[in-house]
C-alpha cells in the first residue's frame, strides 16, 4: 500500500516500523483470513516462549523482519510492504497498520491542538492582565493630570501610555483570535 505523507515521510515510515505499532498489530485478531479462526497475528505467526513478555518480544522481532517501508524522496510517498504466509493476511495486516498510523496521526494532531489551545488560553489571560494594567496606568495618569495639554513632558507621557494600551490591545486581540481558532 502507498500512503501520501503530509508531514515528514520518514517520520511516518518510522511510525509504521515502531514497536508500538508492531505490538498493536500483533495483538490484533484477523478473522476472515483464509486458514485462521480469528486468532491474533502473534498466534498466527506461531511465536512461542516461556512468558508473554518473551513471546511478545520475539513476535516484534519476527514481525519487524516481515515489514519494510521505503520513502520516495521526490514524491514524498511512503511505501509499506508486508510479507505473511497468505496474501490475504498480508493485505489485512497492511490495512491494519495504515489504520493504526491514521489513528496515531489523529491522536497526535488532537494532542497538539489541545496544547496549543492551553498555551493560547494561558497567554491570553496574561495578555488580558497586562492590558488591564496598562489601562489602569493610563487612567491614573489622566486622573492625576486633567490639564496635560500644552505641557510637553505630560503630552509625551500620555502618548506613551496610550501606545502601550494600544499595543497590549493588539496582542490581546491576536491571542483571542488564536484561542478561538
């Protein structure tokens, strides 16, 4: 099967070869494949061992020898090849691996989105506090200096405080938009 990668093709190839994907696929039941009765891939491969951990470790190694990935640098296409005792089983395993990769990709994107939202939320709250502080400073200045026009230093200070408020408003609005997205 071929998979068009939207991120780094090498990254997706590595995920397909990862131990996590291998363990998930080895524990998957493949019903309807000729010659099996809904057994896990580990059982279908006939992996033995004195303990479940050793069987799984052996199965991961054996599975890794049956799976290859390659990346076409020019097109960004990841190719997955699976060798199994039966062609139908190989196709089912490849489909399960692509489904696992897709689930991983969705979970990764959801996790990134959650973290971005949390960051934007925290930064937005801090920006709001900074805006309120700048507005308070401008208000205090205006209350203390009702007649500041005509005094160069007071006009300069008023302009500086107004610029600070405007800048903080822009940051706050930008972060509010990012949070909403």
